């Protein structure tokens, strides 16, 4: 085994010093600096470059220096540097195999000797040794030098004593070494060295892990006989060793308390138990009887993690045993108790364990066993795993099918004895047997229904269409029907209910079914079809492979059920009228499908969907939807007649009296939107989208009337908004949240509380608190009627004290007191009822308001669809004012969240989809006068508004009206001979806009903005106007120029400059103005700017400076344009005013105002003067600022004189007071240098020298505390 190596001399007497070559080679030395840098990429690059350099140069002195630096760096104080030096050392040893590992190991031992280093460097030296061994291990040559292996192991054993620094790193390194060396080396060299560690395997988790690794790696060496010699038993896991193993497992659990991981030694023990066929002993004795007997904490968490990690290793029988045992019970209790906030939750870790197992497992039986076991872990019937548990998406198709069958069988015949059910102590005490059983069955069925629905809702679950339809039929059948006797045509009738369905379960089934309908409405096609479709093809949702809708199949199933009354009975049978409506719906759908075969249209599909959905809702609320179904059928008939153009004159006259079919359809959609169903809401949007081209003004008005709050009271409930709180659909509240809330209602087992009871108690307490609050509120406003009634009761019982008789309650006997108590109790009870009635009425009104607002938000869907689909229709213009009214009222209404959502939605539709739409009405026709009047009305309203944000919407609406009036340029202009002429014509084109009238409207608005001190208009609004309509900009430019001087305030004058600046910068405006017009404009602007700057007086006002800045910016553009275009405009007055401006306003050295001013003056040839830096005169400075006397405080800092006893003779003060200041300072310094005097024997106290009075003699030193003599 020995290999001859070249020994590297270890120089101890003389340290290696850099030779002349090293001192000159800066590149070589930089490698070692880079190894210590925190960036990993830099360190790796340095290692690679260093090895390449050493191989290229191949110099012995450089190699020697390299080993010295690398070994020194192993104990670097910077933690990120140590791995860099360790990696470099390992790679160098791997590259230069002629260097023996023994020499490097000796160098490491000597350099980082723990006996020689200072105490504060022991930690670094320990890490130096550890990283040195890691470097030798990384070299990949350890197996070639057995003695070095032994040395490394012995070194690591010595480091194990420094656990406070290295923790378990030495043991882990030993395991890494064992995993690479051959069995011969272990048997010949290491076994004797590791004898002690292996024999004490039950002392610590690390030593046990070392033994387990050795067993896995060298089974031929560590045979049962050898184990018996080492441990006293031929196997590790046996009845005698269980207590020792349990203690080691507890130590391992506590060691990873903060890391929240499963120690490797625990999983290795589990694998060994499976190998030794002692798994049952290990699990029952060590885990259940050992770890779980401790208080809940790290030992329990270790057991749970071991359970999750063991899933892939166990057989089906072992899985059933483990997943139905005490560990699962304890895990369920932990999940329930961890629902409270600020508790450690292990459930996410378990989800990862189960998900990984499901993903990697190819055995369907194992998958099914695990899913059923976790679904059977229940707290009073309710499983602890959520109903939307996503691990189901990894199930294989046959396992999924069997799991669904298990769920259905448990729903029909709940086998509570097969559940792993647990209850907290308080839950057991609070409920009786029968009542508890009924509640348990309900909770289990509720979870199963949600579980089935979530399987369909999760698109990641690989499921066949038969499975989807099977689940939907099952839920629908038990929601609305019951079985009389089995039928071969209806498989659902074969299942018998061991416990009848109560009303609560029926409600859950109904809600889940309509949630299921919504999920099926969004289901994509089967995966094989989706993969075969084109990449850019739109995905088809909500249909089966044959192209028909899922809901159509369910309607056909419902038809079968209704036609077999002998086998099936309906829980809410249809009346003859309702059955007629149902049959009519089927006929309408059949006729639509016939027409659909001729040509697929979105309209036909939408109407089918609406018919089918209303038909399904007939089972839930037949009375409410009967009229809607009738109207829908008659409406459909009229629409088909109109489309077929079979109307006669007589029919036409009749239809003049009757409303159009579209109006009826809109009313139907509005009625359906009042239903609390997301599915209905989506279908209504789809249907309205298909009938948008046929919508009339009356139909659109009907939608807008719903949004008009003033007409709510007039209609008096024309549209009834239903509140279905008791049957709240899972479409509005996700099943995930609902199930989580139910689960969070369960108790904390650690505190032995039942959350169901606790929640009820909390609700009662809240109600009591509300009553108390109500009484307190009532005390604030005392009801006068109640006061009079109270006075009457007291007078009748003669209990009211008066001044005349002076009676008191002491004169009343017991019977009178009892009568008085009864009367008062009755009075206060009546008053409480009145107060509660007021509160209930207030709550009811608030609830109605919320429902109406929610309904209006849904109605906005229709407006949004219409604007998106019919943006070019003239009817869209009728939406401008109603939407603005909604925004205006919404801004001034309450700040409730729902109100804000409604306002935000309306504003988004108006701004982003109406005003900013690229498609708009281009056929104004005869409505020019009407639109001009609308523009006038909008701008008049804009000027009267006080809120600038609302004003912005009105101004945007005005710009939209102007855009509609202008329309698009005619096609002829684009065929002009020259492009420039065509562009000029496009700029000047204003279509149907009456430019004079519109200019007058906007001119009045601009004058209002400039002449009113408080205006909701802003300059940005007019900037947008100038940008979008250059023709109007040219018309308004003179007005804007006028207000540069005549603006009501400096702010308006500055904004006038901004508007003129933006207008003159516009390329379109420059093209529209002729040369003469441009010259006249520049002359006017120059005159206005001159007058404006002349009016500026000396001031430091920020507003004035802002106005001057905007004026100067306009000056800069004006002068530049005049010079570039060489216009004949007299700029001399402006130049004079600008030159005198520096005397009026003080300029700073830097700033935007100053820079802009000198940029303007540069056009006149005046440059900014350069300020020469003058060094300050030191002598002048010294004369001006006399030097402070050293050692003296300024007068302001001196302490006030206090009446203190005079400790020194007055004569000393008088003599020293005449001395000059410097003399005093010198005397103070000299006195400080004198030796300290002893404290007088009489023990008189002396003040601190720092606190002595200024009158005290400074010639005599202050007496200080003498040093104690030794």
C-alpha cells in the first residue's frame, strides 16, 4: 500500500522569505490576495490561475512559497477565506503528485499547533487543522497513503474535543474519509484507531453515525462477531439497545432544534432497521414508546419528519401500519394546535415529504394507501389536511380513480371506525354521543364534497373526462335528488346512504355543485388534444372532446333523472309550470344546436350557455327564475324572427307597442346579475358581448338607470338583489379559504380547548359587548320617551323622592320593592328591544346598500363589454355623462372599500377604455349640434367644479368629444402629390368641428383659469389640448400670450409662459403658422416678456422666482427662434430688462434660475463672469478675529456665581484678581504640575477643582485626594 513520495523539507528554524523573484512578481502574489476575497467566483478563478502559473513556471521556490502561504491561510480570520485556501491546497496537491501528503500534514500540525498558539487564536487554529484535513481529502490521494489517512483521523479525533467551535464537523469529515477509502485500508490501518469511537457509538449521534457509515461501507470487516466484540451485541437495533438508541435520538432531535431538519443518523437507523428486519421494534419502542412520550417539541417534530422521510422506504403493509398509528395521531393534534398564530407549523414540511413521495412513486397501491391514510386522519370527522391538498396532482390515473371511489363510498356510508379520529379533552366533554356522531358525519361529508370539487378544479390533476362527469353527476344527484330503487341507467341510485343527508349537507352539496359548474366552465380540453393543437391557436375551454359543453351533458343527465320518477325522487319537485319551462328550455337548446351545425357562431353558443345555466339554477331557486326563463324563451323567439326577416306590417305595429327583444334580454341579464354567482356573472358578460351589435338606446339606458343612484328610490326595487349568505356559493368564496377557516375553528390541543365551543363563546361575548356598547351609545342620547316612562313607573310605586315628602326607598316594604323591580325590568327589557330593533334596521339598511353596490359593480361589466365591443357606435357617446356623474358622486361619497372599488372601476372604464380608445365613433351624421352643445355643457361644468381630480375627467371627456367631432382625415388627402402638402392638410383638418365655437369655449375656460385665484383647471389640461389639437392651439395662443402679464397671480403668469412655451415648441404649430404670423407672434411674446420682467421687484419670494424661471425659459426659446429664423424682431428692450434683472434678484453661484438666465444672456453675447478664487488674508483674519485665551471659557458659557463658603483668605483673591489673564493661565498650569498635597488630618472636605469659584486663588494649587501609601 505504501507509495514512495518526495518529502518536502519543513523549515522551522528559518521562515520562508520572499526571494528577489517573488518580490518582483506581483501577479504571483496577487493570487493569494484573491483567495481571501469574499466573492466565490474570484476565489475559484484565483485557484485555477495559481495552478496554471505553477505548472507553467515550475519553480521550486515558488512552489515552496505556495505551500507556506496556503497552510497559513487555512486559519485565516476571515471565514470566507478559509475554504478558498483549503480548496487551493487540495488542487495544488492533486496537480503536483510528487509532493507527499505526509509532509503537508506535518506542516499543518506544526503551524496550527493548539498547544502553542495564543488562547484567543485557538478557534482559528482549530479551523486551520480541519480545513487542512479537508484539503488533503479533496486532493483525492488519501487512499494512496494509508499512514496519512491514519494521521488525518487521529487529528480529527483530537479536534472533536473542541465542539464549541467546530460542532460535528470533525465527525462528518471522518465519515467523508471513510466513504472513499478501500476496505483494506480501513481494516489494516483505521479500525484500531477508530476502536474507541466505534465502541462508544451509543454516546453521541455523531459517533453512532460514524458506526452506521462504517457498517454501510465495510460490511465484510464489521461482521456480527466484530460488532458483538465492539458493542456487546451482534446487531445494533435490538431490545437491549433500544433505551440507548432512544437517548441518542433525543440528543439528535435537540441538536437540530433551530435547523428544522431530520438528522442523517435517524434516517440511517431506519434504513438499518429495515435491513435487519427490526423495523417494527424500532418504530414501536424507540419512536412511539420513546420519542413520543416526551413533551411536544423537538422529539415529536423529529418523529413527524421521520414519518415523512420513511414513506418511500416502506412497503404497503408497513405504510398502513405506520400511517394508522400513534405518530399520525400526534401529528394530527399538532396540525390542529398549530392553527393559532405564532405557532410552529410542520404541515408545510409534511406536504413536501408527501408531494416528493407521490411524484417519485410508481406504485399506485402505495400512492392510494398514503392518500387514504392522510384523508382518514380526522378531528371529529374533519380531516386535518386541507380539501385543496395539491399532492393529489401527482396521483396516477388508476390511483386517482380508486381515491375518488373511496371518497364517494365514505360519503355514502361513513365508516367512522376506519378513520383515525381524535378529539381534544374539551371536545370530548362538551358533546354527547349521538349529537357528536351526527356532527362528525356532517363535517366528514362537508370535507369530502369540497375534496371532490377541488380535484376537478385543479387543472394539474391528470383526470379523464369520465372521472369528471362521474364526480359532477354524483354531486348533482345527491344535491337535488334521492334514490327510490336501483336503476341500471343511473349508477348513482345503486349507492345507499347509511346516514340520511340533513339540510346542512344538502346546502353544502348545492353550493359545491354550482362551484363545480364554474370549474368545468374553465376546464381545458384533454391533454392529447391540447398538445396536438397549434401553438397560436386559442385554447377552447368548457367543452368535451366531442365539442359540446360540460353543462349540456349535465342537463341531459338531469333530463334522464326527471324522466324516471320510479327510480328517482326530487328533493324539490317541479310544479307543472316549472316543468313546462324546463321542457321549453330543452327545446330552445335543441333548436339552437341545429342552427349551430349550419354555422358555428359565438352568439349561438352564448345563448345555449345562458339557457342551460338558467335551467340548472331552476333546481336551486325555481320560483325566482321561472319568469326569467319564460322571458328568455320569448326573447329568443323574437330575436330569431327578426334575424330571419319574417316580420309583417301587422307584426311591426305590434312590436312598436312591445319592447324590443334586446331590451328584454338586457332586463333578463340584469335580473340574473342580482344572483350571487360568479358563473352567472361570466355567462352574462359572454351573452351581452354577443348581443352588443343589436343593443338599442333604450336597452343601454336600462343599464345606465341601474347605475344612477337617484333612480334607485324611484324604481323601488325593480331589480331585487338577492342575498344568499346562508347558501353562500363557493364561487364567491374559494373552497380553499372556506375549508381553512373550518380547520382553524379546531382547537389547540396543548391548551385542551375546543375551538368550536370557544368560537361560540367568543361570539356570545361579542354580542354582549355589542349590547353594552349599544347601551353606552344610548346613554349619550337619552330617549325622552323612555325617561317619561321611567318617571311614571317610579311615581306609581311611590319610589320617586321629592323635596316635599322627603321619602326614600327605605320607607318601602319588600313587596313594593319586588313590584318596582318587576316594573323596571319590564321597562328596560322593552327599551332594549327597541334599541336592538334600531340596530337591526341600521344593519339591514347597510347590508342592502352593500348588496346594491355589489350589484352595480357587476352591471359595470356590461358597460365595459359594450365600450370594448362597440367603441365605434354612436351609442357610446351616451355613456359620457352618466359615467362622469358616477365619478363625480363617487368622489364626494363615503370612503368605504366597496365604494372605492366601484369608483375605481368606473373611472378605469371611462379613462382607459373610452377616452383613450383608438376606435371611436366616426359617423357623427346629424348629431353635430348635439355634440357641440355637449361640449359646451361639459366645459361649463368643468369651470364650476372645485375638485381638480374630477375636473380632469370632465376635461378628458371634452377632448374626447372634440376627437369624435373631428373624425379621421378623408382618404383623398393621403393621395396628394407631395407628402408635405398631405401632412399640412392633415394638421389643418378638423372635420365637423366648429372651430370658432369650440375655440370660444376653450378660450373662456383658459380665461377662467388665468383670472380666478382658485380654479380646478390646470396647465397640464391645456397642454394636452394644445398637443392633440394644434389648430385649437393656434386659436388660443394669443389669449395665452396676453396672460403672461395680465394673469391674476404670479402662478398664473408663470403657467401662461409654460403654455406659450409648449405651443412654440410644437412642430405642428410651427407648420400651421405662416412666416408673417410667426413674426407677429414673436413680437407679441417679446413685448409681454419685457413687461412681465419689468414688473418684477426686489424679492426673495419662491413663487416669484418660479415665475421668473418660467419666463426665462420662454425667453431662451424665443431668442433662439428669432436668431435661427432671422426674424426682424426688436429684442433690445428685452435685453435691457434682462441685464437689470441681476440687480433686482440676488443670484446664487449655482441653480436652475441662474443657469437659465446666463443661457439667455449667452444668445445676446453676454457671458457669465468667472469668479476668481481669492485666498483669504491670514493677517487680516487674525486682526478681525482675536485669538481666544487658551484655557478660559467664553462669558456666555461661564457658570453663574453662587453663594458658597469662602475657603481661601480674601487677601489672596484681591492680589490675584489684578493679575492679567495670561499670568493666570500660566499660574494654573504651573500649579497643576506641583506635587499633590496630603489631605489634612481634620478631614475637611474640599471642592472639586473643576467646580471651584473663579474668585478662588489660582496661585495656590487645589488640594486633591492623596494617593494611599502602600
